[in-house]
C-alpha cells in the first residue's frame, strides 16, 4: 500500500497540504479561537508539539494577501478539512484580514549584537512580505519608515515599535484590523539568559509587545506561542487583555500534540495497529487540560521508521530536539532530598510540588522548585493530579513515558561520568589493580552514595555506572560485554604489559541487603565456571584478578579471587 509521506520537520501548512503530506486535522483550532474571542492569546506548549504548524495554518486561513489568485490558492488548502464544515459564521473570516506573522527563533545567537541583527532581519522580511502596500501609505514619513524597516536600515526606536507600526500601515491599506502571530517568543529570552544578555533582550521584547498588543486600535487579535509563560512584570507588563493558555488550561487542549484518536487513525492508515501498545508506553502520557496527549514529533519519527523496517525499536527522538540542559541543571543542583525525588520519579513514582505558571528565566535556576516547574511546563513531567492548599496549586508530578524516562537516565549517567572525570580516583584505581577488595568496596560504596540511581533496570544502571568509573582509567584497556570463554564477561581491564594481571568483573543485583554477599559469591563463581580468562592465557597473561560484585540500591559487596593462568 502507498502511504502519504510523513511531515518530519515540515511546519509550513501550505507545503504540507500541497505536497500531499499526512496531516492530522487541527483546523477546528480556528473555530475555537473565533468562539473564545481572546484579543491576545498566549499558548505555551513543549517544543515540537505543533505550535509552528498551527501558526502557519492560521496565517493561510485568515490572511488576505491582496491578490485574489493567491487567496483562492490558499483557500483550496482547506478543502476537505474540518473547518470547512463548521459553518458560514467561521468561513466568513477566511482570507479577510491582513496578517503579521513573525517567528523569533532565529534570534538564538551567541551575542546581543547578532541576536539583534537577526531580529532586525526577521522584522525586515515581514515588512518586505507586505511591501505591496507601500504605495498606499498616505504619509511621507510612514513610507520612509516602512522603507527603512524593509531594508533593515531602521533606527533602534523603529524596531521596538515595528509590529505596531506595520499593523497601522496594514489597517490603513486594507481597511481591516490586523491579526498578529508571534511564534517562539521565548526562544531569544532563554538563549539570552544563557549567553549573558538577558536584560537587553527582555527590554527589547517587552517594548515590542507593549506597542503591538497594548491598546493597539489596529489589532483584531493576536496569537503568541512559546514553551514557558514569562512573568507579567518582565514581559507582559500592563497587558490586561492577555489570555494565557498553558498545559493546565481546559480549553484548546486537543490542538497541540496528538490525541489518542489521532494516533489510532494514524496507525490504521499505516497498517501499524500492532504497534499501538509500545507506542503508547513510549510516547503517550501527557495531560493537557483534561485531554490525553501523545508526543507528535516522536510518533511521526517512529511511524516513519516502522514503514521502512517493521522491526524498528522505539528511540528517544524528542531528546535530539534540544540540549536538555534543564535536566542537567536539576541534577547539578540537586541535594539529597532532590536526588531521592528524582529516583522516585524514575521508578514510576510521583512527587508533589507547588506550581507557578509565571516565572522568569532568572528565577528558574534560583531554586529546585522553580526547576521542577520548568520541567513540567516544558514536557519533562506530567500532571498526575491537582489539589489546592490555601491559595496555592499543588501538582502530583510524574514522568510521562519511557522516552522521557530514558532522557533522564542518559543525563544522569552522563552527569556522573563528567563528575567522575573531576574526581581524584587514583586510590580507587590502585585498589582495583592491586586486588584490594575491601578498599575497592569502600570506594565504590562512596561513589554510589554520591550519585542518582535508577533501579527499574538495575543491571543496566550499574553497568553504565561502572563504565563511567572505569572509562577514565589511563594506560589500560577497558572493555565490556565481550564474548570470552563460554560466555560474555561484564567488564575487563587489562594492560598491554602481559606481566600484569588481567582483571575481570561480573555484576549481579540483589533483591535485598542480606543477599548481597551470596550474590557477589555467585558472580565470582560465574567467572570461574565460564572460564572468561581462558583466552588471555593463550595471549601470554600469567595472572587474573576476578571480582564478583553485587549491588543493592546504594550498597555493594565485592568478592575477590586471584588465580594463576
């Protein structure tokens, strides 16, 4: 069966529809916007949940381009989609308004100067897109200012009022109030915070928004998208007309991300209904308002992979869409209590935290409570229950699915490896190489106490943990899970100097603390029974140090045997 291509990275609505990509119909978003009649609407959703595509869809529906043939072409994009059956009340708004469409994501630059130039370019390009109205402007100074801005030669004062000015010009030319669409408004703010020019950026964005959205007589309505709500005091000062629609809101909850119905239809269309359970475990689990939501980016990527190979295993597709610095920040700042909460989350538990919908990037990194909030609103945690204590909302938070859980695990192991690199492990390495089992056990226990553990797949965690420790051992070859003798050893350490002993390790997990010693003994005996060191005798090595290591949570037991080969 021939299937429609899947739109990975395609966020232009016109391209998606006209080139025949698979589209999950979100056009009733238009109907709800018109019904709710919000003058300025801020939608905050995690990255890659369809914000940009929806903004593009709004533009093609509402925009009067001034050219009838292009309007007719854009109208055809909606043929067969749900909005076309919503009634004349809604269709009467189709291609009736001038639209300002601006994305701020290009301002993700390392310096204020480069970010400002990028913003100037984005604004200039939008003026250029509307340059057909230039001849209709009645005032000479307006034409001069419009020309400066489209050529990116405006003064600083021109740019902070540029959107307001363009809305005025468009209103004059079309005789219609203007729709303003601003996508990824918080990308330059987050970037500026990490690169040291936050105040300059926030001053610019605040002025841009105030002039365009506060008591603007040329505005019909505005839609703004981002991942995080930035406080009124810093960005939305005095904007009393703002409707903040976060993932806690009970409205618009089905229009970002995929619903269960969306996913079921997708799997039917691609003959993948047998993958429903695994897809649910890996990519479901979000709750926006009262609606269960799947991660659309990961679903599309995995379905595409399955169409090429039905045996393809799920992957953490979403992790590759950003640096995941927020998880790293949480781990770095975590005290003992925070670490225990992270471990509880990874084990499938919940934690309860007060929720603050309005924070600044400066606030985010001041406390772990703020970090928890950031993780929730950006999709790394989900709402598992809500209650009020006094005037404060508390949420039970949990990890939404396997994909996100794996992101945490990878970050934890990466963090631990980096931390180990900064530690002086010379004494521990000496104990390992010299066969000092008590010293090895004491040093390993100390490291276990100092990390964040996960036990749902304990063997994988401890294996990664040991790799993180031994990966920095100089002048020795460290290998894991290699065939040798009659099986596969867990870990091998050897020198190119065959007069030095080879070191073999076998790992076991214990169900409880009392069984640690017996499990360590089992591990030690396995090395002997499987003869993991047999091949090294043939290479000329004369001695072997064998370690049987058993783990139970943050405790370990080590048994040792030295043999002549």
